C-alpha cells in the first residue's frame, strides 16, 4: 500500500462512521462506505488540504472508488 492510499484511507475513515480502515480499494466511496453528499465536499476539502493540491472538479466527480482517488492524486502530486 502506498502512502497516498494510506493517507486517503485515514481521511475517509475519519469522515465516515464505522468504516473499517481495511476497506477494499474497489469500494464505492459514497454507496458502499456511506459518505453522503455533504461529506463528499468535506472529503474534497480535506484531500486538498492534506495533499496541498487543487483537485479539478470534473475529475474529482468522476472518482467513485478509493482506487480512482489514488490514481488522480498520484497524477497530481508525483
């Protein structure tokens, strides 16, 4: 597991309720993990703060799974 994935997992677990830290990379962040639309905005801001990046809205909106977020952030920060 790379540090981007680990950091994203920590952010998602902190925002959700009862999300296990070892959830699947393919888990749908909103449907499977229960991150609601208001939390999605908090997730966006938290990711931008933690990684010191500005996520393009269209690309962020296309991210449904942890793996999608990892790929997007890998592209932006590395």
